[in-house]
C-alpha cells in the first residue's frame, strides 16, 4: 500500500536533492543494493519521461542538486548525455558510478565524456568497496578524471577491519582522492544515527585516523577525519528522507523533504519508500535554511 502525504511541503533553501534513476541496468550484484529488483523488469522505463521530469523539477527549484544513480549511469553515455543536457548550469550535478569500462566502452570514451561535461559535473562518486563485488576499472583512471571525484565505500556487516589501512593507502596515492565510508543505510535508525558508543566503524576509524569533527542534520551525519593528509568522512543516513514536523509558531504540520526521486519510468517520488510527490503542491513548497551544520569541531 502506497502512503500519500497529506501535509504541505517544506524543504531546504534551493530545494530538495533530486536523485535520478537511469533507465538502464548495471551488471553488478552488490549485496547491499536495494535497487537491483527494480531493474529486473525494464518495461515502462522511459528516457523521454525522465527528461520531462527533470525539466519540471528544474522549473520548480532551479538551484537544487541533481544526482544520477541506478543501475549504472555511465553504462549508456549517450542516454546520460541526453539527461545531462536537460539540466542548466544553475544546479550541482553528481554521478554515482562504479566507473565501468568494457569491451564496448573504453577508458578514453569515459574520459572524453567527463571532459565534455566538466562545466556541469560537480563530482563523480565512485564505488570502490573493500570486498570486491564488481569488475573495477584501473585506479589509474581515477587520476586521469578531468572532474572532481570521491571514492565511496560501504562498510557492510562484518567488514575486514584489518583491511582499512591498506584500502586507505591504496587511494592516498591518487591525487585529488578523498574517501567516504558509508554505514549500511538500510540498518540506520533515528536511535543509532548519532550513536557513537556502540558504533564499531567509528571506533575502528578513530584508531587509524585523526578525528576532526562531526556535522549533521535531521536525516544524516558525517564524522570527519584526516588520514595522512587525505580527507576521510564516515557518513550515516536514514533509509527515508521525509521528516514530519509541526512548526511551533504557525502550528502548521509540514512534510520536510530532503530527497526527491525521479524513477526509471519518469514518475516523481517524495521519498525512497515509494511515496509519490504531489508535484503541484511542491510548486508551493516553503523553504527553510539547510539544517546541516557542524556539531563538533576538533582542533
């Protein structure tokens, strides 16, 4: 049963982040991926309808962030280019990818695509996990990227803690690299989002890197470190992206949105949990300052 939100919308200044699920699959089978089932049946997927929804969201919040995910955004460079072309340069654009190369797509083609779009791509977030679940391109490709990049790694269940230092040393040698370790967000709750005492990952990282501080908001937080001159973040986020709150001054109850999704069919959702967005209501969204802020800063 799909839940329909009944409150007016509120979001941060600039607009909720819009995540676009590309209408083509990847060949990976990462155990923590919750999207794979959606790509089992490609019927109804529509590049044209996704583009229509991108333009609609741009019209409502012309400065929101866009994120491409999947699937694998870089598996079809021509289709990705069509979607990118719908997004004006007033937006930041992020691409979540395994940075694939194959017999049908060379490193040079990936680099040429990034170079053509260097004025539009804010950052490429590259999945590189300690336990390898996919065929990876050479690390040397990262150093050649003409746009900023970040390495993302999910520390899933019983990850090998003894492998943390070798993993960090692997990427510390690449100019421009930073690392974001991620908690398995399917296991995140409001109770453990900011929990430090029982967080194994946090304790493991504090043993090998210099802790520099914590930032966070209602939905997510980041523990920041310096590892031998390389920026390192441990990121936790809730598995949904809507907070229901009543304004103490006006008494109005709002659905406060952090993420909006454009699905493979072009349908627009207001959360990761299958909730459709009332697009006409979102055109009247109330804006508030983004509540992400530094909570603790360590000298």
